[in-house]
């Protein structure tokens, strides 16, 4: 069976099955073995692990995951790829392919039924258009997973690990930081894919935290404050949050809360770290 992590074998499989790349699924197949090695190394998988792969595509990475992990469950939304995967993974006895939309899949039930007590890690080359919803679904679901190692758009990866005050810092940075430690393992140029995307990519590993790094009384309210603060990021936090439909605090209440925390009433949301947003939420509760 061809390794697939090169342009020739990938093109051969595509021709063999008359497959047409589906733009609506954001399909870009990895054709660089060195990048594949970097993803696998970053994921830190061994035979004790169970792996959920989202979007196996042609099975390029799935085969390598099957060699290293105890069990792999690959979730593929495109039914046209299922017969191809049956071919490319025919000798992988510990790999199961499910034709489903990961956003509509009960992942908690899947983990319970497929992996039992095994440590579970998620690995994926994610479609750019749905990266953030998938990642937040995995994190907010508080699933029994140890880490998420994914290939995503470089810009999104940089936002995930951005620090307060930087241009990339925002609601995504804070949300990811609440649930996980982010580590960028590699930058990946467009020529490592078929077809080539228009932007650069990154391999990022999110190590899921057992407990959040901050304590907050009302988690839902804290994240609403964060969304409000960055909904109009060039405005002061007072103006942005008071205008946000998801909250009902007026300017005086927000200014008083900031004063209690020794923060300026003219401060912007991009200047606050996660601890300060948690403290602000608690004061306003």
C-alpha cells in the first residue's frame, strides 16, 4: 500500500477513484512526509492511546496513527471518501472509520463505547472554514481527552496562543487558554498540500487542562464578558460591554467594577488577561 504522503501517490489514488475535491468540505490533502512526521511527533502517541482523527481524507495520516496507537476512530464527513479509505486502510486492523459530521456526533458516547479506559487524543488536519467551532466543541464539551493536535490555518493558531496586548489576542485566545495549554509545533507552507491552500498552516498541540487556570463564579457570564469586550475591540471595555446584547450591565456598573479592581475606566478588553476577566465577572455577579 502506498504511503500517500507525497504528490505522486496522492494523485494516483485520486485518479483511481475519480475523486473530486469538495470545496464545501475544505479538503486539502497533506503530501509532505516531513510535515506528517511533525504532526505525529507533536501528538506524542503510543500503543496505550486511543486516537480520534477528524477528517482522515485519503487515510494518509490515519495509517501512521494506526501503527502507533492502540486504536484509531476516524470520523469522515464526505461519503465519497469512504470506499477510498476502505482501500487505503485495508491492512489497518485497529482503525475504524465512521461516516459522520463530527459536529453532530456524540463524542462522549463515542469515547465511552470505543476506548473504555484508554487515554484519548485527537489528531486532525482540520478544514479552515470550521476550525474554531470544532476546537471549541471539543474543549467546551469537557470530553475525556488528553490533547488535541491539529493542522490549522496559521493565523488561527497564532490567535489561539496570543498574549494580552498583541494584535492577535482576542476571545479565542482566552477561551483556549481557559481549557488548554497551546504549543505551536511547526509552520507549514501551502506547497505541502494538494490542492494548495492560499494561506500558510501550523501544527498546534492543545494539552487539555484537568482544571482551569482561574476560578470564576459564573463561567458563562465570564465568556459573555469576553465576547462583549472583543465584539468592538477598538472601543473601551466599558463601551463595548455595555453595548453588547448578550449582557445587561450599564456603564456605571462596569466602571465601578473596574475601579474595584484598580483598572482604568478607559481600558480596552485586549489589555486584560484571563485572571482579570474572571475577577471582573465575579465583581459584576
